[in-house]
C-alpha cells in the first residue's frame, strides 16, 4: 500500500546524462551500491552526443540496452566498452547497427524502450547475459548492474564511471515493472539500459532500465538510495529479442545503421553539458508511451483524490451547519 501511495505522486523521466538539471547537482549513480568485480559482460555505451548508458553482451557481437540510449536524439556514433571505463580507442568497440523493439519509435523515444545492437567486432568472454523467457513474479532478490554517471558535481572524468550493483524488490509485473531498491543502492543518470537480474550472481536478465522516479513537487529525479526504477519485462519480448539477435525481421521492428567515427573531446563536451545542467540550462525528457499513460493516470488520480477531499470537507461542513 505504501508503494501504491508513492506511485500516485510520481512521474517517469529518462536516465541520460542530459536529464534533469537539479539531480546533476547531487546525484551519484549507481547511488551508493557496491563496486562490482563480476558481470564482465555488462558494459557501457558512449555517444558523440555526450550520452552514457549501460549495455549487456548477449553473445560476442550482440548487446541489449534501452532504446532511448541508441535513438536518434542520443547521437549518430556509439561505442561500447567493458571492465574499467575508458575512452582509449583500443578499449572500445564500435556499434555498427541497431534494432529497436517492435513499437518503439527512435524519433520520438515512444514505445517499449528496448534495443539490440550489433558490434563491429566480437568481444570474446567466458560467459554472457541470458534473456529470461519464463514469466516472472514479484521478488525482493533482483539485482541491478550499471556504470552510472557517478556525478556529484559539474565535473566528469573516467573515474566518475564505475560498475556497481545492488538489490531491490520488483513490483507490479506486466510488460514493464518497477523495482524499489533497498536502502543501500539507487539509480540515477547514466544507468539507463542497465540490466536487472533474477538474483545477485545470476546471468538471467529479467528487465532493462528505462526510467526513474521524478518527484513532481521538487521536479527532479531523486538520486537517493531506495529510489524506484522502471524496467521493461524481457520475458514479454523474449521471442522478438531472439529474432532481433538473429537479424530476422518478421516482427517488423525498426533498424538504423550507426556511424563508426571517433568521439573527440568527450569529457570536455560532457563537462560543458554538465556545467549547463548545474546552472539549470539543460534538461527535459521525452517520455515513452508508458510514461505518458502513467503521467495521465497519476494526474487523474491526483485530481480525483483532491476532489474527494474537497467533497469530504463539504459534507463535514454541511453536517456541522445542520
């Protein structure tokens, strides 16, 4: 009940570096959490538009992430890396092509927020992530892994981005679901696309992080331990994801080619963007269809709640008067 009560006062926002300006002042992502030495198949995506996201290798050439991380607004050139965050060319692999889950529009960022990307060359590891295809149920053992922005000021550096992990409870399982993180971890800017696993140590990915909870009163993402994230349920899309991995397009999903150029002056450009965020000049998110529906439901619920309170007060007043 407490979770449902909170849900009536929240809206969803995208988790890109150019997200909400206020959260950039104090946010640190993954917030708290623990440094993660495992999960070598979870890596980071950087773009020529100063975006940072997480992504998971499903095989040597395939990664899964959030659709908005690779949409048109995110850039034209993308690179993927694992282990320690780096901008060294030899440590990064170009993303060559991108497929968006059926129904996702990369021009507007609306729809099921999941994408499959192909790498220009393989990354050979001993293990990879595995998309869960079985129905999932609410659990308090789920575990998120992401690199996160790690930004607590207006400055960014390679040390800002660390692979971290933490646990939480999944709620309201459908085509998407919420994860309410425990008091030791939270998510924030740069964590989009991060996988949530069935449990700590498992390689079964049950969801991909799409957005975070925005406090409507403060108009900012709460980058605090114990916050709430929105994930897309991969068991609902497992067959389509398999098609996308194999390059089959029976489902009619959208694709795009990605450039493979260098990303010059990344941290210089990122610092400029962060500086603008801190001064309140950069911000705004493009919500998905799910977000728009949730926003409308929240507004309706709030208006109904306010109306009920007013009506209750009027009834009490009438009783007092009579």
